[in-house]
């Protein structure tokens, strides 16, 4: 790189790391979200024209912002190794395509809606939350599979015994699954229980056992897995920040302490009188 290029790259890097610039980007994203909501109302022609102008202004701002982030990257190839940078770039590029009055207008509206997700790529804490959820998916998959097995068994039992009582709620296995989801979320579940208890007095065992397994056991397991993965992700991010700042990691501190202990032991051995 030439000296002029290095200076420009350093300036762009300082600009993209500036807190005021980040707050400005977040404010524009929030404004974009408000415009999306405003488009769902019946507005006067003048207001519609103003919303359209603001929408294009926001799109151009995002183009400038993504260009600043790209120019501020010392290694341009590394910029597109980040999935968030690729996502932001695609959103901005597609937003620039004039498809409002074409058959692809629906896609254009959806892309503008997804611009709100850029909030996640801007705020590190939101990225940590999303990364934690993605990292927890393999563990959550087994819990969800076990939940589905329990749901299916209870749905089959419910359909067998309660279909004649209320065909709307227990008519087949799929409807029974929806009814069980309603019970798990405590949406008027007592009305469903009392209806079947009029015919089967002991059917309360069916409902209470299902609620214990689904709402208490499995949901708490899901929460525990997500919290555990979130803590691991925060620790990993803290280690990465420490490495970026040049601070010693815990392993390096342990090595240094071990080295000091060995040095002290050598000094003690040297000072010990010979037998």
C-alpha cells in the first residue's frame, strides 16, 4: 500500500470504530424500522412520497456505511470472511435494485424489513446472544426430539380417550398436538381439563403429568442449556478481546507462575548447603 492509502485506511478504521458513528448507524436502523411500520398504514400521497425519499436516503447511507467499514479493513479479503459482513452487503446491494414497481416488489419489501436485522451485526452483545443460540442448537436438538416424543405419546393418548368428548380439540393426532401446546403454554388449559374430567374424573393425572414434563422439566432444560452456552460464549469473547488487547490469557499466567516456581526452587537448591 502507498502512504496515502495507509492514511485513508487508518482514518476509515477510526471512523468505523467511533462510538458516535455507531450510534448514528443504530439510529438510522431504528428509523428504517419506523419507516417499515409507517408503510403499513394508509398515508396521504405527500407522506408516501416523503417515506419513499427517506427510504432511499437510508439505503444510500447504508451504502456509505458499508463502504467505510470495507475501506477501514486492513485485510480486504478478511472482510468477507465474516458472515455478518456478507449479510449486510447483500442487504444493501439488493436494496439498491429498483424493483418497487416490478413483479419482484415483494422481495424488495422483504429485504427492507430484514434491514432491521443489521442491528444485530452492529451491536456486539446481540451478536453474542445470537451466536450462543446457534451454538446451543446441537444440544437443544436432542431436548426438542425428546419433547416431540412426549408430545406424540400424549397426543395419541388424548386422541384415543378424549376424541368423543371434544372432536375439535382431540379429533386427530395433529389437532391433539396443538391442544397440548396450548396446555403447555397455560392458555385456558383448566377449561380443557375440566371438560374431560366430567367423563374421566382421573384425567387430571394426564394434564398435570404432561405439564410437569413439558413446562417444567424440558423448558428448564432448554433454559439451562442456553444460559450455559451463553456463559461459554461470553468467556470465549473475553479471551478473544484479551488477545486482541495484548493481555495475557489464563494459560499464559499459569505458565508464568509455574516458571517462577521453578526459578525459586532452583535458587533454594543453590543456597542449600552441600551435605
